């Protein structure tokens, strides 16, 4: 074999390996970004639906997920005027200084900024539509207190029964270190277990589809193959404990995302990504 042919083969192999690594990196980025924005919007659902069901002006009285220090401000407190009620959750301003923090929440994350909520009927009425709006001007941030990331988007929760909901998310964004994630989703949520202790220890399943653009600008779609499982227990609030997704990049690469990496439904914030026969375990942000 002459040197030129040998060099050519080495170059071709190197290019193929680099291309494969790039596809894997892009695929993991899509899965990681989807998990990050999915889990934060699930937590937004938890806190909004919990308050909507527990304040005496919107439903019943019970325990709250909201942390101490967060404010709830009502702009419209009565349903009798025909236009529903409006309120917003205020976690306070983000500290843009050295600490760069907000309020420490019960799920271990820090949050700052506002979430706007409107309801057309009481929580106990069906159907009941809850619209959640987070504008850029609301300066809503979430993070670990060292790094905080801005979130925007629109979310509509429609209760069709005591245990069934539909959840639509449109024009959602999450700023990450290397870029901005955009996301839309259509989900069906079912309360699968009622612990009888308010919201604590209740369980939900989530199914449906989503689409987005990862922080590197690669578009992707998501389909739930096994319903995602959420347990409303302190320590589990920021993640799903089970369920599987298929994530397909715009370049046709398909990954499986498994939220139960060790088959124990632990609140360990890990997901297993399987791509082309290879698996990677990552931490959900």
C-alpha cells in the first residue's frame, strides 16, 4: 500500500470518526436541552396548579409548594364579572451581582422573577383553563444559585376532570451557557395516585409530543414512548422518576431517553441516553 493511499484512508477514518462524534454530541445536546426545559415547565405546572387549587379564591385550602418569601398578587379576584381571575407569582428580582441568586425553592432550585396566571373558572369546575405567561420583561430565572438561566413562554393547562389535564406549551425558551433552547409541547397529564395528603406524594403520568431547537441551533422532535412519571415528593420535584422518550434530530438521528436509569424510580436526576447502540448517563439540569 503506497503512502498516499494510506494517508487518504487515515484521513477518511478520522473524518468519519469526527462526524460520528459530532452527531453524538448534537444528539446528547438535544436530549439534555429537552430534559432541562421539560423539567422546568413541569415544575411551573406543579407550582401554578398547586396554588390554583389551594387558594380560597381559586379552589380549596391546603399546603403549598411555593417557598417562603414568594408573593402572590391578585389583579382580579372574582369569577362573577365574567372574565375570570388574574394573579401573578413573584419570586423577587434576580441578583445580577456576584451572588446571582433568587429565592431558594422547595425543590432545591433558586428562582427569581414573575409568572402571570389567569383562570376562566374555579379549579373545581370543568373544564377549567389556566393560562400561564412568562414574558421576557418578567425576568424569570431558575438555577442553582451560582448559575441562573432565563425562561420565557406560554402555557395552557386545561382540566377536563378531577384527574385529567391537557397541557400546551408554546414559544418557550431557556437560556443555557452555550445558547438558547426553544420548545413547544402538547401533553396529556393524568393523576395516577392520590395520596390523600394534599399534593404531597401524589403521582402523575405525562404523555404526548414536543419539538424544539437545541442550544446549538439543531431542531428536534420528541415522542413519549412510555409515559413520564412524576412524584410530588420533596427531592423529586425537579425531575421525572420514570418514562421514556424518542428524540429525533433534524439530521435524522434518533435517541432513546430513559428517566429511570437504574430501574428503581429514584429521584436521582439521571437519564440514560441510548444512541446507535451506545448509552450515556447524564444529570438532568
